[in-house]
């Protein structure tokens, strides 16, 4: 093994989808934007379609094209960014359903692709995407006349179950959509976990599928093994890495492993309390994370391992993200292109 190895467990992914689905009585879709949270939307989409997912969401039409090529005709693919200028051909050719975000998008859609399936995204307070109440009131009857397949909105604070914003957005969503006889969707992973009131007709989890919080019962989906390139023995007082950031306080054995911030292992990890694992044994990361390399104190190991594991069930994406001052979403989507990727299941 000369490059770091990223193993993606598609069985765990499918189990996470099934377990989330089991928490609802409505349909459970799957969000595979940003190339399936960095894990390959095609592979992820195929595995989830096999597990039973019938509807997928992506951020942009181009992502929808790649997904359609991977999963074939049949499953629904919806596009959060709606119908942007230049998207029409892709939406039509690859049977993608835009979630229309504005009057402009709606006019474009009805003019260029009349009769083509669409949904409407409503803003219930996040102020990011979707039509606000006044805009929706003005176009609602026209939209309903063209038979939208979904009315959706997105929660800003769903990962904090007690945040008053949740109930407030729920109330607004109900006011904007009640009695319209169109399928509705409000919940991503966090909203799904808030309970039935938030489920409506379709939930659309993303991060929970990939083993990330707030789905604390999720199985880890990724494992990352870093090959040991070289080891050396240090005397007391010798230093390691850029800026002499770490000093040996005892005679120490240091292993240099092949991955760094260019591979999505943020430089900020060097300042955290991060370890890497030789089996069950934790070895502390010492010194700064460099572009392609990380240094590890393996003094307490009896033997030099051929690799050390930085991500697995012992150290999850959220633990690693936390140490870098970010969230699991960012860590996953930053995992680099240099890894030898393998898919199990
Ligand atoms: C990213 C996203 C989701 C999925 O969110 P998770 O927190 O990853 O479950 C759902 N809906 C919208 C609109 C999104 O942008």
C-alpha cells in the first residue's frame, strides 16, 4: 500500500437508509449532492436504489446528469437549485425535476419545459433558497394549475431539537401548504429525527446515510487507512515538523504517514487531540499536519505497523471534524482525490 486507502462500506450506507426509513411512515428519499457527500454519487445512488430508495436529491443539474447515468431511468432525481438558465436541456434529457425557487425560475420552467415535472421550494425562514410567503401567494394558483410534484422547505436548526426555530418553521410550512393536495417535504436528517410532525409525505436525509451526526445511531460508512512511509527514533528535546511544533519529552519513535491537508485532513487537526489507530491502540498525531504527510508518535507500539487508521468506528467523521473545528459534512466532502478508494458490500 503506497497511497492512503479510503474504504466505503455500501452495506452500512444501505443499513443507515433502512434504519432512517424505519423511523418514518412516509417515503424516505436520499440526498446525494456534492457527489454523494464526497463518496461517489453513482456508487451511493446505486446502493441506495437497491436498498429501496425511489427518489434522490442533488444540488445542481449537472450532478443529476451523473446520477441518472449511474442509476438509470426510473428513480426520481430532484434538483435543489431549481431551473437555472442553461439547465433546460439537461433537465429534459435526463428527466430531472427542478425544485423551483423563484418566480423567474417558474416562468422559465413553464415557458421552456411546459408539462415537465417540477416542485416548489418555499422559504420558511432560513433565507437561503425558495419562495417567500408573498411571492408564493402571488404565483400559487398558477403553480398548482401545472401540478407540482412536491412542495418543500428546509429547516435551519434541526440539529438542535429544542431550538424554537423548528416549531416556527413547521408552523410557517403548514400555513404555506395546507389544503393544497400536493406532496410535501420539510425534513432532512435532523428534521426526520424530530419526529412525525416534521415528516409530511417525504423525508430527505443526507448526512445520516453517510454515518454523520445528528443521526447518532448511524453506522460508520468510511474507513481511512494511512500507509507508514518511514519511522525514526528521536532523543529527548528533538522536534518534529514545521515550526518545531512538537518536542520529544522522552525517547520517541515517530512514524510518518502518507496523507495531509491536501487530502482533506485539515491542517487544524494538528492542534487537536487527534490520534490514529494501530488496531485498537491509539497513537497521538504530533507536530503539524503538512500537505501530504502526518507524523505520529508510535513509541508505545511493540511493532511498526504498515498502516495507521485515522477514520473508522473508533474515530468517526464527527470526532475528526470536531478536532478540526468543523462538522462531519465538511470533513466528508473534503476527502481528497488521491485516495485509493474501494467499495465494500
Ligand atoms: C443538504 C440538504 C438536505 C440533506 O441534509 P442533511 O442534513 O445532510 O440530512 C436536505 N434538503 C436540503 C434542501 C439540503 O440542502
